C-alpha cells in the first residue's frame, strides 16, 4: 500500500479540537517534535503544551490530521486523547503554533488538578432531559462575556467575566442559596469546566456537574433544544450554529468582539478597521485604503502565482448514473476534448489514480486506476498534472470602492473571475483573497475572462445573501459598452431569443427554441466609418454569454470575441492570450440596493480606450 500526503487544497478541511489533562514532561523536545510533524503534514492551528496536559485546535487534510492524532496518542499519558471533528471548505487558521504554557487553560489557582480530580460529567442527553422536565438547577455559563453574547442556553446565568482568571470573583458573587442548588456548568468544549468544577466544589457548592464535551458536544448529540443563538469558536468561522455549520456571526479584527448580523450592518463596522464596539473615527479614508490594497495586489501578482510550476490536481467522483461505465467512457463525457490515448498515458504514468479511504486505519491509499473494470458509484479518482503553469493574465485590477460589506473592482482582461479550465491560481478571486486575507470574498456576479469592467464582491456571507439574489433575480441595473462589427439599422432594438443551457462547441451556447428566457436591450451610441458601431447594452437577464450570443445571433459580433465571430462562425477558443487584441465588451455600470444601507448605489468602471475613439 502506497500511503501519501494529499495536496493541501484537495477536498474539505478537517477541523479538530481536543484537550486532555495528563502529566507531561520533556516539553521542549515534545514541542519541537510536534512542530516538525505539523510542518510535514501541512497542518495549521494551535497546540498548547503544559505539565498538566495538552489543548489543541488544528485543521488540514483529513488523513494528515488523523496522522497527527496517531502520533499524539503514542505519547505517554495521551493514549485516550479524543477529538471533536467538523469540516470547512477552507483552512480556518493562518499558521501553525506549538507553544509551552504554564497552564493549558489559564486559571491561576493552585491546587486544581483535573488530571487527578474533576466534577462529575453530565451527558448532553441527560441535560436535555432535565431541561425538558424543568428540573430546578443553576445553569452556569463559565465563558467570557464576548462568547456568551453570541449565544447561550435559555435561562443560563453568565459568569460575567472578561477572562477565566476572573472566575473566582464571579463565583464569590453568586447568592448563598446557590450552594444548595444543583449547578450545571458549561463552556465551549468542556476544558474550562475541568477546572471550574473542582473550584466550585472547594468553594462549598454541594452538587456540581460539568456538561460533558461542552456546547459543541451538546449540538452534536442533541441539537439546539433549549439553546438560543450560536456558539463562539476560536477560528475564522467565528461561530457555529446547532448544526455545527458556520454561522453569520463575524468578528471584529481590531477588538476581537463577535458581531451579530445587525452589528455587521452598522455603518460603524469596517472590517479590519473598526466596529460598533471600537469605532473611533467618523470618516474612512478611502484613498489610503485603496492605496494599501493596490500595493498588496502588486505583491501577490508579482510574479504571477500560476507562472511558477506546480502539481495541479483534479478529482473525479463517480455518481450513481455513471456506475457500470468504464473510466474512459466517463472521462470522454467529462472532457470531450481529450482523447483516450491521452488518458491511457495518464494511467500508465500513474498520473490518474484511484483514491481509497480506509476509515478504520484512517489512511488514504492511492492505487493505479483500472480502466477495464466497470465503475461503482462512490469511487473517487485523482488526476495529477505535474509541472503545471498557467497562461499569463492581466493584473491591472483597480479597487473602485470598498466598505464593511462590499468590494468593487475594475476587472481587466484577460482574467478569469474564478478558477476554471486552464486557470487555477491566476484568477481574480485568487488574487483578491490574498489581498483581503483572512476574509473570504464572495463573487456577486460573473464576467467572462475577456470582459472588462465592474465586478462586485461581498466581504461576508451575510452580505452575500443579500447581494447575490439581486443579481440572480434581475433586480440589478447593468449597462455595458460593446464595439461590434456592422451597423444596426435601428438606433434602439431588443433581442429576446431564448438561450440553451447545454454547452456546444468549445463550451459556447446557442439560441435554442425552448431555452431559457433571455432579453438584452441595445442603444446605438455611434456608428464608425470602419464598419463598426459602439453600443450601450442593458441585459435584463443573466444567461451565460448572453450579450455576446445575442449580438452574434443578430449578426453584430463583438470585435475581438475569440468564440462568436463574424459570418456566423463559432470557434472553440474561449480565453484570449495576454498579447492578443482585446474583446471589446466592458461592464460599464451597475446599480443595486446596498445590503447595509438599503440605498441604491451606482458603481462605474472607466471605459477602455476602444470605447472612446477619437
């Protein structure tokens, strides 16, 4: 069996949180060893080591995370280390830290040794039953106030603390009668309660329980019953809901305060600069912010990331409707442009392999693909393209506007908006996500790689949920400029021909009876002696290639269009090379309702030279 490490960007990212109180020694050699292991496995997160145990939050490819856990469980005292798991589509940590601390959870009280003695653990199902029955008890939230703000159990009493070191004072302020009441304390994952429970018992509380596994385990086993809101977590997700999915809660990068959707909508919330809790200035210096972004853009695009050879990987999942077919048959359907001879060479060179997940051993095996065996639903294959380099693209991206919710740029061409086809690292979103890291930008609408002009992106998932539907439902006013071959006879005209959904030659589309309803409005701005005309274009629907296809169908193809050309010719080429004449289509203006102010906003990208002929 050939066990290898998966590419860091392949598949979902496994997130684990774990802790264990145990007597550990030789911490410096252990720290150095774990640093080497995590570096080799391409993991990120934080591991805290102490003579009292270990506390960790780590994320990475699932097989690599499991290898780390295997290594940890070989350490004397950590044999029973367990971990809570969840998945994200991105790496939620920026770097990997392994630190030695006096305590794995700072408390500052001597004589509390959870490895030797802790309070009884109450299973989540038992707590739910007690709450269902209305059992008299004190439900005590021992987390910090900023965590409690995101969500907590109904009728829970918050400790009212800024740090865990304030907990003893909080306990002292509880009423005397609480000492004879059953106390169920809880925190995010259980680690605080391991120390808080024994402390409360020492302070004279007669019946103290700790929620086993904390809120996250309660969500996993019970759901959100008796809980209000979300649960704060210590990574870029900020908070998760009772389904353990990333919630809409954000976090201020300046003061670290979690922010509700209402607070995110506040004009005082400027990600990276301020929020309603730490706002100090009434003005945002837009020019200074844009200048910083432009400098960063130059850094991340010099040299072009895709110009440096790398191994590109693509995965092929076999669906139920593909079972019984051969691998070559499926590949012919997926990639019709590639010949069977190409795939035969890939198999022979073991660049096309099958991925086998071993759940028991928690290992991944890559084995040679057998194209002669009928496929089974659920099979997973990986295509590897070593030495991949991508075509050059234009990096002349201009930041037109940004606020707490939106980023608006003027996109150059050729430049794909997102990874596709021959482009993976050389795309607009790939560049911008490096500039705006750790934020994860969301594209609100699409522009072809060869189209220049206004591109709108959302800075949070909450904003995206309000912006994208406006584009999808045709509630955004869009104006383009197009230079076309030919002189339309009318100054104003409309094309409402339906557009098919299936791809044709080269990935293009066709006007088809029974296709999707489509409409584009045109106004002739100028007719030129060379036989071309400048049009103002207003698409009322948003179909793939709509403007280009409608103009081509009417007999007025766009100048420089590599696919929809004159005389009804359709070529297979999609993206222009960097040194070719441009395709003369420009997203000039967009107008929509701002998701945070509810006011109509208009953004324009300056027209290119071809739209301002002398």
